[in-house]
C-alpha cells in the first residue's frame, strides 16, 4: 500500500514504538500530536478566521484546553479569543438576548462543548479508521501493529468499535484477536503487579522483592485513562 499524507504519521509512530519496544500507546502519541497541532493553529493563523471565531464563541473551551493555551505562552491570541467569546456570552447571559431559561441552557451547553475537543475528536476518529484500514490492507503495517507492546484501554476500545463497524465479520475477528493479544497481556501483568503491590504492605511479604510492582498504580492508571 502506497503511503499517503494520512498514513505516514501512523506508520512512523508504530515503527518508532516497535523499535523502542516501550510501553507507550502509539495512539496516545498520535492523539497528542493532533491536539498540539490544533492548539498551535487556534493560537496562530486560525484565530483570525471569521468562521473559526464564530465556532469558538459558541463552543468555548474545556478546562484542560484553556489550561494548555494559558501555558502555551501566546497570551495575546488567547485574550483576543476571550474578548470575542465573553462579549457574545454577555449578550446571551446578561444582555438583550438573556432570559432565565436561555441563560441556564447557554451556560450548561458550555460544560459540554470545546472547540479543540471537537476538532481533535473528529480528526482522531479518522485516524483510527486509517489504522484499521491499514491493518486490513497492508501486511507490513500489520507486522508493526502486532509488534506493539502496549495499547491503552480507551484506544483499544476505539479500534474495536471502528473495526466492528468497518470490517467484515471474519476480518474483524482476526483484528480483535490481534489487538486483544497485546492488551490482554498487559492487563494480566498489571493485575499481578497491583496485587503484589498490595501484598507488599502486609508484614508477611515486607522482605520479599518488589519486582515490577513498585510503580504499578501509576501504570494501571495510565492503562485505564491513557497517557
């Protein structure tokens, strides 16, 4: 399969993880790249585009992405977006368009929406679809996929949901087994390590070696929530 602008970053990331043999989820890293690219755009050229400003005024940003924009260092672009967003919000909440019911609905909607989350979510869904397609059609990529040491639980579920939707039943069964072998091995090891971590606080085991258990709570949370 010929590489395209859509497959190159996926191939590169899976190859990097395969060569390093580390326990980093390649999809977490690809998600972070999409997120960083989107944050750079929104604090750069995209900020002045009228259609973007309309969307940021309406959707706002989640606490996570507000914090990341604050620490980015580009405070003026952020302030300009906030100025526009706050002015529109004033009209909806305190100005001529305000009414108690509408005020509640408008404020409540901001808890559920984020311009960056929406953009990254759409791009990431397409990326997962490309991963599934590449596994199905590219034997070289399938080897890279099956050489991975780790997928986080959330992105494992994303791949299974996408595969079930886009693959025929027989192929999906093979794909699910391919991804499941990686995840199940990690889950089995985590169960053992966390159990041993707990036992180490029992005086009967305090002289026993820690093995791989000492950082198992951190690894378990990373597995459950992503990197």
